[in-house]
C-alpha cells in the first residue's frame, strides 16, 4: 500500500497531479482544492491510498490525513466508488460531512454530481457514528447526532437478526425518510415491517 508520497510536482490538472519521487512520476487523483494549491516544481506531500482494480491501479491523494480517512469511510458505503467519494470531498470538507451525517441531512450529498438520493441517504445511515469533525471544525449539526446513532444501532440490530449490512442499511434509510425522531425500538419495528420475513437473508448474503 502506498500511504503517502513526497516529491516535486511535474504536472498539474484540474483533478490530478504528477509527483516525481526518486525519478518515478506518480499520477495521483486529487480534489480541485489540492490541485489549486500546488504548482510546478513545488515540493509536496500527499496522504494517499492505492485502489486496485482488474484493469487499473489508481492513486488518490489528500493534503490532510482526516480527508484520507473520510475517503476510506465513504468507500465503505454501498454504491459509493472512488470517483464518487472524491466528488464528495471535492464539494464538502470533512467537518461538513460529519455535520451533515450527525444531523441526518442528506441534502449536501444529493448536490454532489454522481450521488443520487438513495446513495445520499445511505451515506448518512452508514457513516453514523463513524465520522467526526476534525478538532476546531464547526459542530452545528451535533444536536441531531442522536438520530444518526439510532439508525446505526438499528442497522446493527438487523445484521444480528440475519440481514446483510447492505439490505439492512437500505431498509433503514428508506424507513427513516418517513420517520422523524424515532427511537431504536420504533425504527427497528418499522424497518422489520418494511423488510418482511420473506426478504430475510442469511448473514453474508
């Protein structure tokens, strides 16, 4: 795993940079914010992750470690790939992502290109309790943190009852759209009614 790169900038575009490390040029996909802050010949260091696919090896880089961590969390959300995750971080800071998740507000994610309403809701549900704002970042959305934690607890309860994380998260997201300020028992009951016994599947299904 290539976890960081330090070297001089050989090339800059709107969404990538090429960094010379010991005579080897590494092409790294970055947010527009990173691309705007570096210039040819600059000495830079990026926190990176290598995404391995059958037809490509792609590096994604960030100026701050918390951005890299948020990128990894976004990749764990059903339906979010590297380009979509990078798109989220191109539009929102880590603090804004944490604030939206805590407030169960999927609107900021729906405004990101490539993120549909269903995926936006899944981001809120699946990142609940997992992402926090960096020290010193605004926390205006903290008042809504409890509702996000409720959804996360219900997802875990459904996994324990035999549903896969994907099915559980999608069902909770769907029910949460029509329910406000629900407690864990209420949201769990409504979600179980939504799933129905016929849709139950074994763990790992």
